[in-house]
C-alpha cells in the first residue's frame, strides 16, 4: 500500500535529491528533502533529525531496490542481455530469501553500458557487474537508448 501524503496525494514517482546546504536552487523535476544539519564531529542522529527522516520517508512513499545486471561485450548481444537479466534476477532472489522486505525489481542491460567504454568483444571484468539502486521510481540509466522493463520479485 502506498501511503498518502498530508495533502492527500499519493506519494509516487519522487526522487530524493539533496543539494548542498547552502545551495538555494531547486532541483528540476525532483522533490528536495532537506534534513537538519548535524553538529560538527557528530555521528549520532538527534531526535529532530530522526523525525525529519521519518517524515521524508512517509512523504516519499515506498522505496524499492533496483538491481541492474551487466556483462562484458564478449559474445552475442542477445546472449549477454539474457545472462545479465538472469544474474540480476538471481541476486534479487537472494535478497528476498535473506529477508529483505522492500519491493525488489531487476533488469539486465547486457554489454550496452560498458564501464570505460570498451570496444565490442572485450573481456573486461569491470563490466561483469551489478548496480544496486534505491529509489521511489524506476531509474533511467543514462548512456543508452535501451528501455528497461523492471520486473518485480515476489
């Protein structure tokens, strides 16, 4: 269930963007959540800070974990796309089986988002990776025209 905000609207499709404390500019297309400043040398969150974080979570709505799988560029593109999806799905399943209760979605990108822009058929271990994204809306990973279709894990 998606909680309603105080103004009665359903809190969906919002991103947290935290600009520098002295930056008054709004962040275009994003909801800015400002939290009280922490004192110098402090690591403990005070009551006011914890209250503001709880309010922000309540207003934003449910956070999801998105898992984006990637491969190197060795082999056929269709094979790599399928492999990256299976890897992401496997990791998403692991999180669910190990008690993560928030919604989890996964998608594969194959070799289209290569780290460092390597050429095709490059065996690059840095490209065989998974990205973990916490968000309240489906992320759009730049540098590609690929349209992700995020799948939810039960």
